[in-house]
């Protein structure tokens, strides 16, 4: 295999450096274009500098991976709007037995949710509930945030839809969803257990300190629920319940189809297209605002 010329190496390094800066620092003052535009800019520069040809670029695009990533992202958005992560957040504090129990729950729930809803989505959405619970129990939030981030990364390795890297591995190697899950699940379980034990050992003394709990977070959540229930009439509530049920059923159907070794890309896109409309829910949100 012949080595590229020095000019191509230099130009390619410049294009990659621009992409890397925009990806790592998406809010660069002199070029605030973000990660997505930065990725496209880096790819365009590779073609403009003639480091690679346009045909090579088209050949490198995998529509199955893009379709699967697109479909799973839409499904995650619908689940977030259907309060799935709100219910997961309630599980964190349901009949809690102290700080150490909360650490284990955060590790378990974040790992499971990131395996099916991507680790980025789980971390972004569950952070709010973790901070509320830490405030309620008057506990140091950084311990639980560390548990959330580390366990989400571990749990996302269990399925092809856990993170984009897994998508590439599963699609390129043609590993089915079920085989991927069975092969990685034992390692994921062991990783979550070891992660929880390490966090308990590191912060055992800090978590053993008993402090007075604050009721502020509970009162805020309860007040919000009471106000929202007071504004909604019976018909609106039943419509919301029906809409949420449809979202959950379609998501469960997608997971079953993936386990039955159907095409992962088309399964995710079909599930995304069959999600119920959000127009009525958005209209209601605007009216209530």
C-alpha cells in the first residue's frame, strides 16, 4: 500500500484538526458552528483538499447505521415526552434505604436505561432527578453524578443501540441484536457491580454521615403535579394516558422485533414513524403556558 504524499498528509491533518477542535470545543468564539456542522466542515475540507475523493466519501456512508441512529433518537425523544425518565427518576427514591442504596440504584437504573435509550439521553435526562434526590436527602451530588455517568457508559455497551460505536460494530460485523446482547450482558453486569463497589469504597465515609433531609424537592414535585392535575380535565388526562400507552407499546414492539433478529435499521425507523402525533400535546402545552 503506497503512502500518501506529504501535501495530502498536511492538508488532511489540518482538516482533522479543525474537526477535532469543533467537536471537543463546540462553542469556539471565532467559529461557533457546533459539533454537527464541525463534522460536516471537516468532511468537506477533506474533499476540497483532495485528500479523499467524493466517491470514497459516498462509499464510506452507511445508510443502515444512519437510519438506525435516526430511528432510535426519535424513539428516545418520544419516551422522554411520555415521562419515561420521570418514572425512572421516581424509582431512584422509592422506598430508599439510605445513601448507599441510592448509589446502587443510580448505577442500576442508569445502566439499564442507557442500554436501550442511549447513554447521552440517559445522562442528560436523569441528571435532573439525581440532583433533586441528592438535595432531598442532603447528600453530596458529585458522588451520584459520577455513578450516573460511569454506569451509563458501562450499560450502553450491552446493546447495539446503546451508543453509536455499538451501531458500527453490530452493522459492520452483522451481529444480531440478540447475540450482541447475550455476548455483552455478562460483562456489563459485572462492570456495573464493580463500579458500584468502587464508588461505595471511595465514598463510604461520606455516605455514612447522616444528615437531616430536606423536603423542598418533594414539595416542589408534589406542587407541580397538583397544579398540572388541576388544570387538566378528565378527557385530557385520558388522552394523555392513551398517548403514553401507545408510545410505550410501540417501543416494546420495537425491542421485541430487534430481539427477533429483524433488520435493526428498518425496525427503528418503522417504530419512529408509528409513534403517535405530538401536535395535540404540543398545543396543550402552549395553552397551559
